C-alpha cells in the first residue's frame, strides 16, 4: 500500500518538472539560466534623470523651493495686504518658542527669586521702625493731586501686571483650578482690561515725570546713601537724604523709563503694522558695533514689540514688588505718604532729613514774611 503511494507521488513530480521545462523552452528568450558572461561583464547603464523613480529630480527642486519659503522667501500679490505674499513666516515660530521657553522660564525664576529675597529680608531684618518713635506731629509729603497720580498709575499697573501674567502663565494651572470656561472668560476680560487700562497707565507715567523729575536727579548725597545701603540693613543708621533718596530715585527712573518703553511697545501692539519702532532703534544700536537686522517687515516689527513688551514687563514687575514691600509691610510710616499724604515728623527726619530742613526753612520764611506784613 505504501509502495503504491510512493510511485504515484514520483509520477506527479516527474509531470511537474516536464511542464516547467516545456514552458522555459517555448519562451521567446529561451530558458532563463541567469546572465551570460558577456552580460555580467557589461557595465550597468546609468538611468537618466527622467528614469529616476518617483520624480526625484522634481522633488529636489521642490525641496529647495520650500526651503526658501520656510526661510522667508516671498512672492508678489496684487491685493493691498502685501504680507500675504509670504506663505510661511518662520520668525513667528521662533517668537513662540522664545515666549514659551526662555522668556517665561527666566521670568518665572526672577519673580520667585524676588519673593524669596523679600521673605528672607523680612525674617532677618524685620520691619524698619522709626527709631525715635512716632511723634504724633505730621508734615505733608504729597498733596492730593500727587496721590491721585500715584494711585492711578499704581492701580492700573497692577491690573496690567496681573492680566499679563495670566496670559503668560495662567494656562499652566488656572484651568485645573477654576475650569476651562472660567479661565477663558477671565482671560478675555483681562485682555480687554489690558487694552483699555493701559491708557491710564501711560497718562500716569507722563504726569509722574512732570511732577517729580525735578527732585529725582542724582546728587552727591545719593552716594552717601548708597555707601550705607540707605540704612536698611543696619538699625540706627540714617544717611542724609532730600525729598527722594537714591533708592526712590532708582524706582522713579525705572518706572519712567521702563514704563515709557512699555507704552511705546504697547502702542505698537495696539496699532499693529503701523508703528515702526525697532528698525530705527536697531540702526542706532548698530552704530555701537552690534549687528541687529534693520530691514524688518511689519509682522517682524510686531513680533519684536511682543518680545520686548514681555521682557520689560517682567523686569518692571520684579522692581515694583520690592517697592510695594518697602512702602507697606517693610517700613513703618511709609504708607502714610501715599495714603493720607501726611507723614510723622520723626519718620521724615530719619529718612529725609534734608527735605524736612528745606520745608522748615520755607515755612519759617513764610511766617517771617507774614509777620513783616
């Protein structure tokens, strides 16, 4: 039985070999036994560009084209908005990476560092008290209009700072706390507040400069104040000072200069593609040996304004946090200057003795004049 099946399988195999052999012999090219010796020695012809698979030559030209577009290559358009001639604006991606990367990261660390330093200063130094104690007698430090200008500028800055910080950092934690819908509503409200309250801040900067610039020019007295750290680090040390000491002058010029810079970049953002600020500024800076780009598109101008606005705002927020601390929790009697406008005489003599002397001389001369009349 087994031998019969083996014989049948052998006949089937022999029939299959016969069919294959017959097919190869009947082929026009004859049986395919591999390349001949001549064929093996012949060089393989190089295909022409048109013979390359998948149109490689055409794809290479497209790569060069898209590389140029990615690098800012622009065409021509007949519509009024010439920005549409650029399909890809790579600087926008670079700005986004900078804003979400180094700017927000280093800005966050700077804000945290300021808070840590102030906490440590309060724990080590405590509140700066009036060494002679409060006398109960007061002297006018700021009049009503000066206090109005201060609070208008300060309150508008607080709103601008909080809304700006929300736009930069809020998305990372607020949606998980208050929900996405509430965060969206808050951010939209903050955007409108940022736009309209900015005008009050800009007006406040101008008025502050007009009111106090005459008292904020540096003098030799400021060097004495700086040599002892304003007496902030050592109890009982009160360097001479006029109406504003060196620390307050630093705050004033920081607010005026950085606030003015924020106002300029803010106007460029309120009126995008219209104000050209950075191209001219870069030309001036390049005269000092730098190599900033001076041929900027309107869109690039806006992106530079956004970057500069964010950087200066973070620096100014750090400075103002220190100013708020000294003017409230950090120093006894300081808040009265912008609260009621009246400060204790002993406080004024310890922190602004030369100013008190000038005020007493003016008051004395006024009294003498009235007596003579």
